[in-house]
């Protein structure tokens, strides 16, 4: 074989795995060595290397494919090897303008076909963030005992210990409230990649995490954990829906084609839009007389502190969905009144402060559609006018106008920067306002 060895070093320290890739990959694609860490009750030492490497392989494989290079790996699980071949074809179909010519070539393909039997009757793993998607997946499969898996390094920065403790408390409480088990993973699976380079690979892949990595990457992190726990079924929640299909890093044809050993993956909820999911959650709570869960949906704090700001687009979108379904939003973890929230939605759209694109237009339109089927007499008087306004709002025209305003602002900034006197004067004004 003429290819380079993909992995230079593997280190296992009980519950922690570190992998050093071939040095050439650090020139463009990687910023540091890959690592992940499980809870203290997990011992990786007895796990076969072919299963141990799955987290790294599912995060690195698309990078190898776009590199155009051949890399050798000593051994790989047969099911995973078959999956990688299928996944490569999926990405070639999703992004045909990109060359996916690189390859991972195994020296040995293993077929262990064994799984531990220590799962305490756990029927499935669930990738669980506490957002609408994962809450819906957990509730619509409520009759299955689940291993809820939360990942630090996903939407909570691995350095943010305080924020992660808060999130873990919310998610552990959820597991305890509904009779499930809980496990956590810490990993630099996002930050070990050179996203500045990867986001510029192609105009069709302007966000590597969203458009390529996140489905394979998140699923991959769970593999050793599920093997050791003796769980052979994993749910990953859909973000997109069959009504709004766009090239994305987590789709049924991606997630559903990932297998290893005896384990299969289900892409859950693809037939549901976000408002459908909120209704599913409410229905499951009412039908089973369950405690209402805390939602954790906030986008405004990229380092994550576990709270909802109740001001960002995603918070307000989720709050609006709950209000439409007649729910008390404070019971779901939103520290704001219904009237305050709807007033903020109105104000942001009226002043072009709500950042939405064509993709989010679909989501807001589903909210608008949901209002049409509701009896306005069932709502508090202080939110009815806002719901009527939202029902008649033209989101398509809003996006057109929003883009025009953004373009004008950018042109204005460029003109100012090119004129030294105006630029320095504007800086002085801005500085004085800050003081």
C-alpha cells in the first residue's frame, strides 16, 4: 500500500482516549490531537481497537475524502467499513461540486460480533442535549428505557466547567424524572478541526460542522460507550424535516447508514416539523401524566452557560411555539412572561433585528400556519393581538428587506473604512458613547 498511516499514536488512560493523526493532516485540517473522555465508570482498556477508533474515524473520514489522499489504518470494524463506503457516496451526492477522492484503506477488517450484557435493561441510547429535537425523541420513545448521552464540547465549550455542570444537572434530572440512565462525554471533536479552512472548502459547504460533520461526529463519539454499556441501538434526533430538505450533515441517508458491530442508528423525527415536535412533547406529558421538562435551546451564548436568554431568535421561536400550544412558558425553563416574549418578537421583526434566513423562514411559517387552527378565545388577551399579527406576517418579504438592509450597512461600513478622516471621526464618536 502506498498510502500514509492515518494514526501515529493511540493513548488509552482508563476512560480517556487520545489519538494523534498523521502529521500531514495538521498542515491544513487539524489544530490538535483528538481526544474524548467518558464518565469514570467506563474502562476502555479491554475494548478492541477496531471499536475504539470509531469516534475518531467518523469525525475524520470526510476530511480524508476531501483531501484526495490515501491513508492506511491497521484495522476497522466490518460494519463500519461498509458504512464509510456508503457515506462517502452520500456526500458525493449532496455536494457534487466537491471532490471526495480521498480514501481510508484498512489493512484488516474485523468482525467481532460481541456486545457486553451490562445494560440494566437499557433498550436504546439517545443523543440528548435538552433541546426540542432530543426532548421529542426521548418522549416519543418514552416506553423504552434509555441511556441519555450528553456531550460537552458540542454546544457547551469544554473549558466552560460551570456551564457544563449546570447542563449536566438539567439533563441528569430529566433522566431521573423519567426513569432513564444518564452518561456524559467530553471531547474536542469540534475544536480539533481547523474550521477556518474547512468552512472555505466550497461555497456549498460554508459551515463544515453543520453541513458535514455533526451527524457522523456526534454518533461516532457514542460507539465505545454503547459497546461497554451493552446498548446496540442509538437515536439521533432530526433537525431538518422531510418538508424542508436541504444538504445537511445529519439526514436519514447519513445517520441511518452508520453501523458498527451489532449497533444500528435511527434518525428520529424526520417526518415532524419543530411545531409538531413541541406538540408531541406536550401530548406525551399529558398522556402519561409526566413532569414538564426544562427546555435548553439558547443560541446566544456560544460558550454555553446552560440557560435560555429569552432574547435570541431560537429562544423566541421556541417560546412562540409553546405559547401557540397554550403552554405556560415558565414551566419549561423560560424566565419571561408570554406578553413580554411576544412583544419582543414583534419589536425585533418590526426593527429588522431578527436574524432569519430562508431555512428559518420555513420554521417560522409553520408557527404561522399553526395559529390558523387555533381558537383565539383560548389565549390570554395580552397575547392575542401579537398572534394575529404573526399570522399575517410576510416572512418572505421580511428576508428580502433584511438582506437589502444588511447589504446597505456593509456598503456604508466599507465607504467609511476607505475614508480615513470619516473612519477616525466615527471611531471617536463610538468611543465617547462607550464611555
